[in-house]
């Protein structure tokens, strides 16, 4: 990019702060209208809620703000690149996105396509697209070389369904071709794609693999998302829950950069709701290594009724004295027993927790809804945990803002 183009992109920052969501909302409508086949790649639930437009607006703004040194965005690029690989996004898709983005800028700002600002953004987008394409190629190459892995979508059958709570069901997935499975990192995820009858098209969603690598199946544990107030019911989660054993779905290879880093270090897992799925995978991985170091497993949910995999944790705790647990029920029911089912009522408060459960020299893993994540991250830093030891995976299209 020329110095003049960099200045033009920087000059759009105030406009993006004020009208970024309007621009990205217009962009998605334009692109999906012109390329309806992409509706089977993009999360139409996030399109419906506006979450996708908000996330893209934030990303475009961050890129414009850091246009002089985009390297600061590399951790975010890597995170998004894994998601793109999971959805089988290929380099030609970037041309479609770029064309529609530039036309959207022209049409929303009411400027000519020949305007120098469009050329500046074309250069900026080209630079960013090249970064994503090269990052994703490296991940695709890893999948291609890994034994048992694959590229794109592979058919799996639902071999078994296990109800884990009133909301969460585990799905045991076996490859329809009977082939091998890769050894993935505990904490990584897959995308699944199912036909949603209401939409008349396939829809992908990403779900964490909820156990350590197994020889003959993958397991995901999915929360059924019901209709709540202004929030519509989840298309994919409800479709999955309605599928009988033996049904076939499409699955992408395990990927992601949130996973257990060092099994020989103290590890603390903190989860909210269905955010416990990567924590269970990491914990199960440590069990295969006979739990070399003490572990703290902290979980918050509404009540025992929705406390998934509680018995599994209880069984492990009985077998492994090094496993320390702390459970918080926000709204315990009358038959939930304090001291047996849970350790505290209300919201999780790390500031009041026993210091022995939160060692300074441990790696911390957080997963849950965004407000929960931000709150726990802030509390850990306040308790003296180094920020570089805190690793997080947030739900949805955004990330935790530190």
C-alpha cells in the first residue's frame, strides 16, 4: 500500500466507528443475494441476529485502526483462519468477498468505484486476504499430512446419542467410510453441517470435541438452544437433537488453536454452561496421562438439572485425589444439595475463592459466554495471575476483550 492509501484507510476509521454495522449488514445482504450458494457456508443464525455483521464491523474497524502495522492482529487472524478452514473456505471465496465489500463501500458511502478511497480499500483488502490465504494454506497442509485427517466435508453417522442434562446431548460420530480418525489436540473443534428443513438448505456450526482423541469416534456435546424472548431457537442445535441414531451428517476435520498446552504443568479449567465441553476434553486427556499435576476444575451453571457430565466429574474426583473441583449453581433448586451437588450459590466469584485452587504458576483455560469470560479474566488478573497464562475460547463470533 502507498502512504496515501494508508492515510485514506485511516481516514475512514470515524465512519466505521459510527456506521460499521450498517455497512457490513449491507455487505452480507448484497453478497448472499448475489451468491446464494454461500448461505450453506455462512451461519444464517448469526445473519438473522445481526451478530455476524457486528463481528465483521469490529474486525474491519480493527484492521483500519492498525493498517500501518497489521501484525498486531496476527493472533486474531490465526483464530479466524482455523474457523475458515473448518468451513472449507478457499482462496477464490476471497475474490467474491472483496468484490462485494468494495461495491458495498461505494454504495453505502455513495461514492464512485473510481474514487481513490475504493482503490485504497482494494489494496488494504488484498493485503488482508493474502494474509488469510497463506495462514489457511498452512493449516490445510497440516490436515493433508496428518494421518486420518481430511479436507472439506466428510460423511459421519450418529452412532450413539447420550443425554447429559435437560439441555445437552452428546453425539458419538463415526466416519461413514469406516476410515481412520486423526489424533487431535484436546480442546479443538469440528464443524458439522446438517440440512435445516425450515431454511431449505444446509447449515454449518462449530462444536468442540468433548473428549480426548479416540480411535473410532468423535464426540460433540450440543446444547439445544430454545426460543428465548427475542432470541429465536437454534436451527442447527434443534435439528441435531431431532436426528435419530444412524442419521448421517457432514463433518470437517478437527482444528482450532484453543487446546491443552502443557500436561505437565498445573492446569485450572473455568467454564460456564456448555463451555465445559473443551474442559472435559482436556481433563480426559490428562486422565490418559494419569494426571501428572494437580488440577482445578471450576464450573458454573444454573442448577443440577442443566449440569452436564456431573457424574463423570464426580467419578474422576473419587479416583484421582489430585482433581479439585468447585461448582457454582446460580439458581439452585430445592432438591440441589449444597456441599454435595454444588459448593456455592449465585454467580461465580473468583475473588473470594481459596487461593490454593488458583495457583499463580498454573495455566488457566476459560470457556463460556462472553460476559462470563470477561468477568473471570478480570478477576484472575486482579488476583495476580499473569495475563499470558490465561487462555480463552469464547462462544459466538467475537472474542474476549481483555
